[in-house]
């Protein structure tokens, strides 16, 4: 759990003491080790690792009666830990048994690579990865930068794969079409003149030209521009 959630190497885990673990504030401090990856750094505990360490600390107290700051988190002893003042010498046996029970294959160091890959895919920067995992070679950082690019590309492609929104239908004008008489009243808002039997208006002929200018079809033409849907740029 420590290797998979912190990126700590073999030597850092074996030499970890309880005074470097703060379960209340949920972080651990890694001391400098002799390995290339080892650097003094502080690593927050995610919820999965915190739960595992909290349960392990309860077992530890039951096993040794107390928990002293200078004692090693993973004590020496076979077949079971029996000396908390000395660190465990190897993790190979525990790792081999764990792989067998979980039915998985892989090296111990693959836990570290898995964590860094997950961080890269989440979009974490090179500096964030180094602050958590310690020293990372330039070659590996280049590899993880490629992983970040693929993760971003996949996120953008997921947007393209979505079905585009259907274009909105233009609004229809359902108001009644004005008649010729109504158009005349709009054109001439004054009181309508009286027509005599000869078809003259106040002694004059009908204004047929005016009717034709207003629109002899008896309806008003309107223009409804279409509504553009969301634009997708490729």
C-alpha cells in the first residue's frame, strides 16, 4: 500500500519509523536514503493509504503493547515480526506471497511506476510528481509527459464523439395575417371615407394603385432567420 500510494522505494519503506508518520495530519516524511530515488520529502496520505495505516497501527499496538516514535513501522522477525527496534531486512517474501494470493505478476518497483503513471494521467505536473516520488530521471519524465498528452487527447476526443445538438427550429409567427382592409387602415389611420354606389371615394376613383402597393395578395411577407446550432471546430 505504501509503494502503490506514495511511490516510496524498497529502502525507504524498510527504514520508515513511526515518528515520520502523522496519522492525525495525514502525511509522512521520507528521509534521505542511499538510493537514487531517495530524497527528503513530505507525502500526503490519501484516504486508501490512511485507512490501511490506521488499521495497521492498531495491530501494531496489539502485537507490541505500544507504539514508540523511534520504532520501525515494519519490524524485524521471522516468521512474524518480533523486534520493533530493528527494521525488516527484505520485502521479497512478503511481495511474493502477496502476488500469489492476488494472482498478479510484476516487480516490486512496478508499484512506483504505476503510481507515477497514474499521477501523469491525472494531469499532475513534473514538479508535483517529483515532490511525491522523489528523483525521476529526465528520460522517465519525458515518458510521463507523453502519457499526459495522451490523457489530454483522449479527453478532447470524448467531446468530439458526443452527438452534436440538433439545430433549433426558427420561431413561427402565429399572429393573424392582416387583411387588405386592415392594411388600408394602417396606411390611412384616419376615419374611413364613405363609398357611394359608383365606387368612388368622396367623389374620386378608388385608389387601386395604393392597394397594389400595399399588397394585393392579402398577406404580409416576413423573414425569419434560422438559428445556428453550436459550432464544432475540428
